[in-house]
């Protein structure tokens, strides 16, 4: 069993919990391309079997989220799971639709973002959340991210909440984004809900829940995206038997095609993925 399974993660479980569950059912090697916090839901692509070899092609993918920002509350984790640090009244005027939309749009583009202290980013070989739990101070370096698009979905004046959709680059922390939006609105805030709608080409509409899988390996098989389909936008290279043997043995082949990842075929059979750089074809993912 080799491929990608798009899980719709439910609230309360960790990404590791999901991986462990699928590994137990399939008896295969399983990994994922990006952690979702326990409170978050939505798209979690799992790599199964030789699909784990595709990680480098997926980990850089852009992501789309629907997030809820709760104003008037600041926590140490920048979400409602954390310890409340501060609370303050929220001026209802800042929730005017035009004002909120302008603030959201001001975040579109490249920028420097400071990740939350409660994150798995490593500083001097130690995860940031480990420093936080030990009460130790650590300098957190800002990271370059990009917000491609951000749109207002809903304003809840009674609960002082803003729901928005954001498309962003890898490494963007929505918890930090929520905190920064609140500051720009002139108040404090934290993330109260998060749903990942899309990872690269993988949309929530093609995801499956653990409940639907119901410990049945056939339900996984029926929803598995093959490695061949994963690269359906890549061009094909057909190798005849002699060149295929060389290719499979790791021999680099001279080709005319431009740089990129290519699907390799022999006699209409999908062999795997090869990479071309400077007109040299190298084997990468072999599934036969």
C-alpha cells in the first residue's frame, strides 16, 4: 500500500495520534507533511508506504485555513487552550466591517513573523515549547512568511470574534497571525478555532475521517491517492528495457527534457519518479 491519504482530523487528537492509528491498521510506514495542533481540525495528508518518499515534494506546499480570532483575551499559547495572561474590554467600533477588512488585507504579502513560544521550532537543539514549560527565556528569531490572500468570513459582535480565511506559505503560524491582527485592531486577541481547508492541491472535499475509516483497511484503499496520481501534472518519460535497467541501477541518463520531476514508464507500466537537472535524469522514487 503506497500513496497519500487525506485525513480530515477531528478536534482533540494530535497528528501523531492519527499517524499511529493508520499505522496500526495498514501495518505500513506512515508519516505526515505538517502537524495540526490538537484543537485544530481539517486536512492532514498522510504518507503511506513508499508514499513517505514523496515528503520532500509536499512539505513546501502552501496552505489555506479558516480561523476564528477571539478579541479581548491574550494567552501564553496564543490560542484558547493556553493560560490567560490578560483580558480587556473591546471597543465595538473596531468591529466595523470595512475596518476589519482593511486590517486583514494589510497583512497580504511577504513579512517577518515571530513564531509562538509554544511551538516545535528548535533553538539550540531544543524545542521552543520545552523552554516555555521550563519557564526559561529564549530569543525567538522572526521568520519570513507570505500571506497570499485573506478574506473576512464573519464578524460576531456579541462574542467579539472574527472569522477569516487565509492562504499562506509553509511555516506561517495562524496563532501568531491572530495575535498580530488583534494588535493592529488596537486590542488583544487569540485564536479560538482553526480548520485547515487545503494543503497544496489537497482539498478538504477529498478527505476522509477516522470515523469513516472505521478500522477497515479497505476504506483506506478506496481513498488512497496513488503516487502516480500525485504527480499527474508532471510530464512522462518512457524508457525502453535497456535504459530502464540502467535507470533502476542508479545510472544517470542524458536526456533532452528540462529540469523537474517526471513520471517514468516502461511498456505502459508506471515505474516511479525521476528527477532531471541539467539534462541528467536520476532515479528518485521507485515503486515497482
